[in-house]
């Protein structure tokens, strides 16, 4: 098994080194950072940490596809820049690949904030994978390379690229949930409020299910901006 970890970035100087190191600590054969035009020090920090640096048009789907096309591994793990893998994830990946017919997996989350509401979000997200076979990108999607290529990679949309890919992949392989955890930065919830952010996420999903275009919905999902802006 050879694992390639792909990290899409945009103004993630505060977090990118931690994400890269976590992948390295889990035994990744390579870590590929694909930058979407950062105005901060993200690219130089990524290289300093030992990652391969690539550039792509802004958009998580496009960036991840560029990274996947350059990856050498037979397994691909897509890690958000403000997430980081627990050291236990490496052994879990290896065991799952060796011991079962694994094709797609994701991890339980640990949102890095105190409070029962965050524990409820973690449990709800884990239940979504178990019951509906639908992991999201912030659960660190792990996929066998041949399945990813057969699916055509991430759809070229500005939002919900993870949902659209998994809906296609799960027709041929059931996603499993690994114990993890993948640690998740709580900034989005803290900046916008837990209830407000959760309702926004649900609203965007509902609108898409009713037929809204993901690219049109993307304008309602504000990207992270560097702290000095």
C-alpha cells in the first residue's frame, strides 16, 4: 500500500504545516499541497514542511483533482488544510486495507472546541456515514485510486464536490467509518456561531436537493480569509 495525501489550500498559513506533518506522521508516501492562489505564506510553508507544491485554479474540486493526477500512490487521502490526522489514523488505514475489501473510508471527527454541542455534531456526522454512507470532505476521505479514476474524480463544481463524488462512489463500494479521529479546527463555527453555521449547511444541502446548481450556491458559502486581511 502506498498512500498519497492531497491537501488543497487557500490562505492557510496558520494551519498547513500541521496538516502536512500529521500526514507524514501517519506514513504517507507523499504529501501534495495544491494551492489555489494564496496571498499569504501558505506555499512557502508547505514546501518548508516537505510537501510537494502544485498550483491550480481556485476551487477545492479542481485543486484536489490536480493533486490526485500527480499522485503516485494507489490510495488517495484528501485532507482539508485546517484538519489534521491523529497518529492512530495511519495504523487504521493500513489495517483496513489489509484486513478487508476496503474501497472508501472516512474518519470520526474531533472538533477542537469544548462544549456538548460539538460532541453532538461529531456524533451526527459519524451517524451520517453509518446510516447514509455519506462522508463529507472534513472527515478526510480515503479512496482507492482506481475507484477515484473510474468515477472521473471530483466533479468540477465550486461547492458540494465531496457529496457528488461520494454519491457516485457508493454505488460500487460502501464507505466505512474508521475510528480516527481526524481533528477539525472549529473556526467556522466559532466565527459564525454553531447554530447559524449548521443551519447554513443544511440550507445549502436542501437547496441542492431541490435542484439548485452547486456553483450558484457557492456564493453563499464564504471562504476563509487570511487574518491580516
